[in-house]
């Protein structure tokens, strides 16, 4: 029963078109990062990067070499798009994208995480079997079909993403539109729509519409009678996000995913008219069935479990940020803060206040004033810098934070030497003060 469900072959038109769009979007993301100045701001202008804790060994290439890094990544994206040496292209892009994702988080974005996951999934996909240079050079690999699981993994991954995004929005500051009001306040200077975006009635539509869209879009796309209308709503939703929030390729990648929800014959007739439509009732169970099922089972169990971890960590994740990343908590809150770092020599007792401008970019100063993991990492960096001069120092942080426009409260215990405490990966750090007692 499972074999006939997962390994029944269906027409592969959706996967072929998705490969082309995916490669194009990856190319635009890679090259766009150069021309928009993102590479310069994040990797070249900064003295050091805030990597994911545990991946400090991943550091940017020196001088201007990160430009070449992104150019090479863009070239591999073209390999994907044109189906040339596809397996090399997708594997290389996945490794390079994952490396840049893990080596910096001052520009953390859930969409970057999704691209990492999707490119990892694409490594296992037979996407170069049609409309590709590989198939032209080696006609033996040419295919008109794919096993059904190739489509299902995309649908299930999207279901996880949207479901968690929907549930995460169900909390007071989102429901009373405080968050939406703050998000839109920075858009008031937009031409034509700036004033409209400040209207309270629109905030309610966007806040509750966001919950409903994320929670229902996958079921509505799966259900044939509502599929067309769900797709039209998706176009409006994602184009709105693209224009208002300017979040790169994600809205267009999200629209590309809808290929897997439509009838294969429709996709074939629209995009690949010269391709034969596959409609044989054929089940082909590969020899690698067991490791394949095992691999994706582990992958999806990880995807289901990871976003839940903050429920097992003390205090509110909106305040502590512990368990916030890799959990599809997208645009859920606004946060601002102020932080003073005081370095004290353990031997002489001499202390002084650190000038953050000497170490950090503007964006980095924001995260070391609001995010406990970045505060901890910067404290470690300060300790390391002073140790090079033969000084053993303590680092004390006086940090106050406002969440969703509420009054500023003390985030970090100012009496704790942050440079000399260990980071807790799976539990609450006590030097982060409780939210309710502030």
C-alpha cells in the first residue's frame, strides 16, 4: 500500500518547471546579494560575523573574496536552471548556501532557512531528466515521469512551514494588531499606499488574514474546488509581501511551489507542450526504498520537532529568543533595545565602557542590543580581544529591551559576567532576566 502510494509514477512536468524557476531564483538571489550591497554590508564591512553558535569556524573569506563566492554560487544556480551537471550544481549550491546561512545571523531570515531546506531536498530529485542539457547530452536519462514522493515532500514541507507560521501568530499582540501597526508604521512614506497602510481596519485584515492564509492555504490548494481561488489569493498575498516588506525571492519561490498542487496535464500543456504526457499506471519500487524513506522520515521528524523546542524552555520566546530561530516565527514581533557593555580587568579592577562603533556595523549593534545569543557571542569576542593584550577581563551588560512597543525592561542581569558563562543549547540561561518580573 505504501509502495503504491509513494512510488507510483506520475508526470514530471511540475518538477521540471520548478527546477528551472528554482535555479533562476537562486541565481537572482546570489547575484542580487552583490548588486544590492548585501554582501558588502554583511561580510565585507564587518570586522567579524555572528555565526550560529557552534559554527564559529565558518567565517567569511577575507577582503573582497565573498563577491567571488557569491558569483560562483550564482553559476551553480545556473547549472540547476539549465540542468547542466545538475547533481554537481545543486549539491555545490546547497553546501555554499548552507555555509553562508550558518556563518552569519545578523541578517537572519526564515526564508533563507527555507531555501537551505529546499535546496537540500532538490539534491535527491530527478529534475534533470527532461528539458535539460544533461538529458540532451545523455538521452538515456530522459524521463517523462517521476515517483509521487517527489511531489509529496514539497507539499509536506510547505504544510509544516505555513502551519507553524499560522499558529505562532495566535498571541495577544498580533491579535490586537499592535504588531501589524508597528510593522506598517515604517512604511508610511511609501508612494500611493503609505497612508493606506496606516489604517486600523487594514491592520485587522492583514493580521487575521495572515493567520487564515498560513493555516488554510495548503488544504485549499489540495482541494480541487478551491484550488483556483487559493492560487489567486496566493498571488495577491505574496505580491503584497514582496512590495511592502521587500523580502527578496521568497514570494516568487512560494508561488513556484504551487506547481505541485495543480493537475500535471495542465502544467504540461501550459509550459511543456512538446513533452509527452505520462499517464501510465506504473509503480516502480527502487532498491534504495528503505534508506530513502528512513532519510526523509528523520528529516521531517526534525522539521516537526524543532519549532516546538521553545515550549520546553523557560519563559516567553518573544522575550528570551531561546528557540526563536528555525521555528517559522516569521515577522511576529518588533524589538528594540539599548545595551552598554562594560569591560573590567580582573586583576586591576579597572573598567571602561565599550564603544560599539569600534567593533560593529549598524545592524550588528541592533542585535547585540536585543538578542541574548548575540549578546553572549559579542561578550566572548570582547574577552578574546582583550586576552590578546594579556588581559583577563569580565564583561557586564546593561541591556533594556522593548517588545512590540511596550515599555523598556531589563533583559540581561547586569551583575553577571557574560564573558565567563557557558551557552545553554537546550535550556534557559538564567542571566536572561524573567519577562514577567521586569
